């Protein structure tokens, strides 16, 4: 009996000490085996480098970034000869954006673009971090716009507007100009939608890229939005400014002529046309009458 009791006690001791060991072993296994693990196994890296990237990659995936995106970024970085510690720095920028609930796609794209162009990792991290800051500022501007009456009509409108405003900020449009443009959209009644803020911000940034000052660009786009021009016509402001610049003079003179032309146009012309096309239903076609049945002879 004593022997059986000793064996039982020994078994309990082994189980008690074995459970933490097993738990620790499980915890050390990659949380998201699959594409990330396959990428790291195929990578020409030291075991230490693979372990470092496996830990950071798993962290990014657990934060909510798609495993395929993380694996693709690591694969591209390794292919460009980026060291594991430097790749960890790039992944840190991505995971910070995700944890701040910012749109992570633009940040990922910026990192991948830098890797494709063989930009030094420190410079890529700097640019991607600045983009994250612009997205954070943009998100606050979009939230304020929504509080001031700009409506979200479709899924994805808010995120697209956030990215468009961030892109304009990145092209040199100050937050004040974006705020003024947003308030102009908010005052446009039934046309105060997030999609119009998106196209307004996008076009403002594009006009700045063409040489206009942020003030001239936002005033030109604001004039188009105030006149009720459709999304297509607001986007065409880039083409119209290009035509004005071909006539000669400075970019500011071209913008002034363009604003004068916009203000002389019939308001809401294109907007009404688009609304009519969307709301009017096609006339119901009448079914053709069946031809009269003809009796065959002999029946």
C-alpha cells in the first residue's frame, strides 16, 4: 500500500510540474501557422532571424492585419536583403497604425512601395509613420465633418474620405483648408455627403500637385461643389485647369479663370441629370399581343 501511495504522489508531482511546462511549450509555438510560417521556413535567414520575425509577425497578425499581407511584406523585405531587425521596425509601424484603428492599407502599400524601390528601411519607416500621422489627423477631420452634418451613405464612404483627406494633407494642403472645404460641403444641404467630401479632398490635392496653392485649390473645388457639379465634373477640374494653363499665365491666373467659368455655369445641371437617371424607372414595355389562332383546314 505504501508503495502505491508513493507512486501516486510521484505522479501528482509530475503532473503539477508538467502542466506549466506543456503550457509554456504551446505558448512558444507560432499563434498563426500557415502562410507566415511557410514564408519564414523558405527564407534564407538565420534561426535567430526567423524567430525574431515569427514573433513580430504573429503579433501583427493577432492585431488584425491579414496573415498574407504580413507574409508578403516579410518575403519582399528578405528578397531585398533587409535585415530581420529592420523588418521588425517596419512591421512596428504597421501594427501601430492598426492598433490606432487607422486604415492600414495605405500604410502597408507605402512600406511595400519603399521596399520595391529599394529605399533604405529607416527612410521607409519615417515616411510610413508620417502617413500614419496624416491618417490620424484626417480621421479627426472626417469625424468633425460628420458631426457638422456630412452624411455617410454607403459602407466604406468614411474610410475612403479619410484616405482622400490624408492624401491631400500629404500633398501639402493644411488642415485648415480641409476644414473650410468640409464646412462648405456640410452647408450644401442634401448634397452634404461623405462621398462629395472625398472627391473634393482628392481633387484639391491633385490641383496642388499641378502647381496651385492650397488656398487656390480649395477655393476652386469649393466653387464647383457649391454649384452642385457632379462627382465626374469635380474630377474633371484637373483637366480643365490643364486647359487653362495651356492658355498661358500663372497657375493662380488659370485657377481664377476656371472659378469664373464655374460660377457662370448653370447650377446643378449635371447633378440633376444624374439624379434623374438614377430615379426615373424605364417605362414598362407592353407585352405584344399573341397572334390569333388560325384554324387549319380539315380539323
